[in-house]
């Protein structure tokens, strides 16, 4: 993957980029497509296996993320780390040696997720090979993190669980750091969550483990979310599913 500079010479294209919000605070990011996408060969792949209600309210599935060139770049990233993980690890580790990243924070995924054990372990090796760089993420892969990261985390890696996924029930909302998306700042303050609007790094650096995120001001998504949070919407969905399964089980028992 390369691009030509003004002298006509070909230089390697950087894997890490900066969206407008993260550039403001000096953070670099690695991006994948969000949720289920169609790959170039016509197959489909779920980049966010534990996505729940967030899939219908995801900012990374609208706006600039849908631009053809942006989408193509994100798919290239996915093809590299999914289909050629050794090369991805080599390229990312090499890139992170550059002085521009020394002492900087990298947000792993401003879109996308740790879609497999192997992919997460690859990132953990990259982190350990880059001790001068700091890394953080939001994740809905709760069980995967509790198996692979919690007791063996790289020293330069922090994370924040994110509500709105199928594994929300595995999070201790009283003690474990997590983020919820609220309709506005007033709502998150009323719920005793810490507003991370000033800096995305507050997701992992704030004193309180309760991280509140005001919803993106995207009209149709705001209308769909209403006055609920991602967490409350997921709890309602989970309860509805439990009731449905209980009814189905009862019906099966009566039939016998």
C-alpha cells in the first residue's frame, strides 16, 4: 500500500490516521468498517460480533464513513489484518517506531472491533513491541477481553467497555469502567456519569469509571434513540428476548 509524494517518489502509506475529533487532542487512530459489510469477493463479514442495539445507532455507518473512498480504505485495513495478520503486525509495528508516535496515544478502532481472539492477540503483541506508545479502545467484546486481556494486559493499554452490545450483562456497572451513550449532556450528568466531551481520552483516564458520551447530533439517529441510552435500549431488548424464549420454552413443555 503506497502513495506518491510531490517529488513523484513512492512512499509507504500510513496505517494510522487522525479523524477531526482525535486530531484536536493529538490522538491517532486505526479504523475498520463497522458491523456486517460486503467484502470485495461478495461475501459478508461481521466486524462487530457482539454489536446489539448500537448497530442501528452507529455513527460509523452514516455520513463520511459511507464515502466510497473512505469505505474502500477501511475495507483494505480489514483485508490486511484479517487475511494477512503477520504482514499487518509487521507493518504496524514498524510504523509505530516512527518518532511521530513517541509518547502519543493510539485509539484502536474509532470504528470496528476486535473481531477474533487472534486479532486481539496480534494487537497485544504490537503494543508490547511499542512501549513508547500508549493505546486505548472502547469495546463490546466483554468476554473476549475478560479471557485474554484483563489478567495479561500490556502496560501501555487501557480500555473502556461500551454499552449497547449483546454482552452488556457481563459488565459490573458499579465497578468496571464502561461508557454509555446518552441523548445529551444533561442526561448523562443527571445519571452521575462523567462527560467525556472535552477529550476522548477521558474514556480511560477519568477518575470515575462511569463514562458518559452525548449522542452524535445526527437527526435520524437521535430520533431513533429518543430519551433512552444505548444501555437502557439494550436492557429492554434483552428482557424482550428473555420473555420470548421463556414463552417458547413454556409452549414446548405444554406440547409434551
